[in-house]
C-alpha cells in the first residue's frame, strides 16, 4: 500500500473500495490520505505519470477464491488526472489575546501563496454602510503547507482592530471575507472567494485577557 517515486514514499492508511469482484478496483482515498498526497506534490509526487508509482504488498487484495495478489514492486500510473478543485475556507478561530487567526481549509494549501491583505474582518455577515470593517495590511504565517493555516497578526493590525470595537470583540462581531487571491492549493487552484455580502462567522473567539502595560514615557 504505497505510492512511490525516487525520493518520496507515502503509505496509504485507508479509503473505500467502489467496485467489487472485478478486474478493476476503484479506491477512494480518505481525506487524510488525499491531503497528505497533495502535500507531497510540492516534492514531486503524483503530478504526472512520470512521478506516480504504486506498490502493493502480498495479500493487499484477494481474488474471488481467496488467493492473495502477488507483491507489486513498482507499477507506473497509466494516467494522472490533475487536481482542478478549488480549496475553500471552512471555518476560522479568532484569538484576540494572542493575535492569531486559525483558518481551516477544505484541502491542503500552499502557505507560500497566502496573502493576508486579501482578508477582511467584518462586524456583520452582510456588509452594509453600518458594518465595521478592517482589511489586514500584513501578517506572518506560522505553519507549513496544510489544511490549517495559523496567521499571526501584525502589531499594527492588532491595534487597529482593537480601536474599531465592537469589531472582533466577540463571536457575534467577528466575520471574515476574502478574495480568491488569498491562497492557492498545491496544484495552483485559487481559493473560492467569500464575498463581503455573506462573510463567514468565527467558530470560536478568545477575548483579550492580557492586561495592558506601560511601555515607556517621557517628561517634558
């Protein structure tokens, strides 16, 4: 149960068989395996028939009489269909105390393509003239390629958001909208945009608990 090329090996952990008692077996990878394989595409795995090989251990499959399949060392793929599905932001958590936004996507995304200024915080789902909004100016991604992106807000953005209370002061006033340029998946597909008319509500909100402290002062 391995997907192999010259340098990258991934062992499939699960999935579901879609055809039975046939010379053709269709295996649907589990979401965990699928996202893991997508992660390794950046290392040259599963991008074309030239870097997609399959190995099978003896007994991985049985024939109708119970005889185990022989060991398959390396079988090259006859074709590889590229990923054309757009990733989507499923939910996010906002931690006002640490200044972190944790975003969970439908599939592995390439954090090198993540662009914080495409994210806008809103105080309501449907942006109107009374909605308080703030578009990020910067930020640092603290995670590797994954379905989860940990974004650390810049100090400028954190203080600007605090000055716009009640924006992002509770779950009820913390929504996100973004353009399709926010991030791409490992195949270069742009994320599905969330327009400001249907912004996404935060799934979890952590308020500020760290007391303010005096940084410096001057006497004139």
